[in-house]
């Protein structure tokens, strides 16, 4: 306990007795009686041969139960095992290579490392670090091509994580890093460590082909990443229909069903090949395993088909649609009939283009705005 706060009252013996109070703060000053603690107590690490000088091998983690002025910053020293100065240890506890290691020369090193705290008198602790030198990478990384679909309302895309590259390497100890060609960094970013793709705000409508690569430090492999951005019109919300699916997660829908369903839907509801099918959003139904898909169809000459027309087309093609995925209900915008006993209601639909949902699989990612459905009974 670092301190106490006491309220002390003085009371006299008069009639009536009078009193007053004062607050007394007692601070407990710390004595440096705890040594630094390594987590874990001892370390093992590997480094591939032929890695450049300065390669990071290990991050030491040290804590101290004393107060801040008796704990960090810590001073790290390699006491034994570094007689040939193959390693360096920086003030932050990062162990790095100081030479280019060769597997044929030596396969293992054992270092004794000391951590010293900043207290007076200083406390010390020790850990052992076993470093194995392994053969350099012999396998190239492999990565799955990624296609990303972004739906945003008009010119109002806020940016965010839109997908993740999935890459693997048969070399067990390879660490993969991801890079994006510099001229594309004004629109997109790629996290170098986990392969997450981030889109910056204000993307225009169209198709973007990203020049992304993954490297294991020796081999560099290009990855096909294509981003489709579709900007929708606000007026489209007045002509939407919702298909509610049974027992499917958004990720399974995107990865397993969306492509086939889009093709089947086009055949079912498009009157002309030039008509455009727009999937506006997909969203789980709260408290259930159901999923809503919001869509509209734009006519080739302009304007949108009425929901009643689309409902009729869907009803006729429902059997074909259910060959792709099980349908729970088809809800038209004007009245779903779910909330009013007499089925007389008015429903409004709103989309929050700043609240994006990203459903990502290894091959396909779908980014769409969150939508809200408000129903008012007219009874």
C-alpha cells in the first residue's frame, strides 16, 4: 500500500462539546527490496544462418515490483557466452546478431544475461538464453490471392481494415513480412507483420490492383490483391429487398455462398443483361443464427425496380435459390408484417456508412455499411 489518508478529529470537553477535523496523508516511501524478474525465467531462440548483422533475435521482458524510481530503466549486460562478441544487447533488452552466423561453424550458444534496476542500492537478476543457429530458408512462402469488395454509400468511405492476406511457409522458423509498392501507399497500407490491408478514407468508385509481396527474408513472392469499390446512391434504399438466410455466419456466406448466389440472383430477377444487381449489405440478425442480405436492382436505362416486382421474381425462383443456400424469409421494404398484428406498418431503412462491417475469409473479403430497420405500426 503506497499511502493512507486519515481523518483525525479533536473534540473538547465543553458543553456542548465542539470539534474540528483535519486530514492527515501518510505516504509510504519505497525501499528497493525487489530484484528485477525475467519472464520467462529462461529463454530459447533461433536465428537462421546468413541473416544480416543487426537481426533481432529475442526481446527480453523484465518487471519489478518496486515503485517506478526503483525499477526501470534496466541495464542489461551479457555476462558469459559472448566472448567472441557474436551478440549485442540494446538498452531495451533486444538481443541482436553482431556477426553473420554459419550453421556449419556453430549450432548453439548459451548466454548468461544480467538485468540491473535503477534503485539504490541496485538489485540484479540473471537469466540464461539458449540461441540455436539453423539452416537458412529453403522454401518460398505461399500466399492465397485475395479479392476485396467494398460497398459504401456515395462518396463517404471512412477507411479501415478491409481484409487480411493469408500466407504460409514450410520453413518452421521463417518470419513473414508484407510490403506494398510505395506509389500505392496514398490509398492503402499493409501491416508488415500480420498482412492486414488498410484502406484510407475517400476511395473512389472502381477497381484497384495492389502490388503486395510477402517475404521470409530470403525469398519474396508477389500476391494478387484486387479491391473493388462500389459507391451506392441514397435513393437505392427506397427500392431494396431483404433476403433472410437460415443458419449461416457472415464469413461462411461470403466465402462459400455469395458468388454462387449473386449469379443465381442475376438469372432470377434481371430482366435485361445490362441491369445491375447491387448487394448493399449483409448483417447478422440479433439474437439468432440468421443473416440478412440487403439488395436492389438498377435498370439499364436508370432507376430501380420496385420491391414488389423483385419479390414476385424471387418467389418464382425460390427453389433455385435454395439450391445455393437455405432461405428463411423474403422481406420487402414497405412492410415485413413481423411487428404488426394487422400487417399495416411503415418501415424505414437507414444506412450508417461510417460504421463499416468487414467479413474476411482467406480468398474473399466483403466490406459493407451497417443498416437499421425502423418499423412504425399504422393500426
